[in-house]
C-alpha cells in the first residue's frame, strides 16, 4: 500500500483496518454481480476473499516471499531491498493482519448483506 502508515504495531493495525474495508467493498461488489448473474453466494464469498487478499496484502506478501527466496548475499543489496519496504521489522505480522483483515471484511459483508436479504424475503412473504 502506498499510504503513509505508522511504524510498528499501530501501522500493522492500520493496514489491517484498511484490508477490512477493502474486503467489505469487494464483497459488496461481488454480491451484486452474483445476484445479477444468478450465481450462488459461494461464488461471491470465494472470489471476494481471493481478490481482497490480493489487493490488500499482495505487495507486502510478495516482498516477504521474495526476501525469503532470493539470496541477498551482499549487505549492500540487502540494505537496498530493505529500503523499499515501509517497515521491514513488522513485515510478517503486517501480512498476517492484512490477510485476516481482508477475510474478516468479507465475512462482515456477508453478515450485513445476508441479513438485508433475509429481511427482504420475510417482508415479501
């Protein structure tokens, strides 16, 4: 994410909150698309989880993966790569919290939108 977040635990929690909002927004879009196309809500939940995790945690997860795979043999190259990461000390926890936030946002969206559709069904009967 290219937002000016804080460092440490506060920045990690901010990233998780942003991921939660991304998950909620992506689920709302997929829910409308699936209702329009006549698909089940399982499609909406699955694709919303996948896309919201990619959007919210994709860059940080890639940097974490790349840092674990590529051999940074020179201290110079290691410092150059670490300079591209916003908060390298909290990268692992930020990825975990972003994934959890994105999935929680999709779950929250499912609860919100399924209660609305249940109310509409009860009032129409």
